[in-house]
C-alpha cells in the first residue's frame, strides 16, 4: 500500500522482555508490547532518531504500529524483520 508515494507497513507490537531486580522481590521479568525496538532498528538500519517522533531519511513512524518508507525495498526489509 502507498500513500503520497510512501509505502506503508503496519505491524503488531513485538513483546519486549525487561529483566527487573528488586531487593525485596528478587529477580523477575516484565513482558510488555512496544514498537520501540522497531523504531530503534530503523534508526540503526536507516539512520535518523527518536524524539517526539521517530523518523529518518526515507522512513517515519506514524503511530500505533504504522511505519512509512519512501523506498519499497526498505519497507520489504522492515516487514521481513518485524512481521
């Protein structure tokens, strides 16, 4: 799918495991769903940054699991990694 020349990718948030440590509870893990790993991967792979919005040259995070890419090849790579 494209919109205004950009190629859209929509994914479900991956589950992130966060190790926790507390002197009263000991060690445990918290599992949450977040698109942050996807955004960080895009920054590492395509460049850019994460501030109020995540974006870089040729990609941007729209919100709620929707990413847009200028190049269809970048969208394909993203989908191979995250879907």
